[in-house]
């Protein structure tokens, strides 16, 4: 598994907070490594920062969703489920 450097912890944490509202600090380096390590390998990224840059450039938001799910899968699924429920209710009432 690729090791994350302190500068990357900061930039990756900022990215995750921007896209999900999940706040991670410098003490979460191990969590970032273990949760995002498989994505680093899957997308053949040279660094954790590279993974975030790829996600920012992905207009489909697939990689962003994978990152959020990896960091906190329950929150991502719950958030998606709530959006589906809201739209279902909206269209059902029309």
C-alpha cells in the first residue's frame, strides 16, 4: 500500500471535506491510506493527491463517489438514499 505524506493528508482531507462535508485531520493519515489505497492501485495513481486531481477532472463524478464511499460508505449510501426518497415523494405527489 502506498504511504501518504503529511502534505497529502492536508490536501486530500480538504478535498474530501469540499465534496462530502466529512472532516479529517492530520491524525487520519492511516484511515486515508487504508480506505483509499485500493483506489490508488485501481486507478494507477502515483499519489493520493493524484487520485484527488483525477476525481476533480471526472465529470461523471464516479471517482468522487468511490472516494466518499471508501471514506464513509454508510454516509454516502444514506445520503443517496435520502435523495432518492425525496425525488420519489415529489414525483408521486404530482
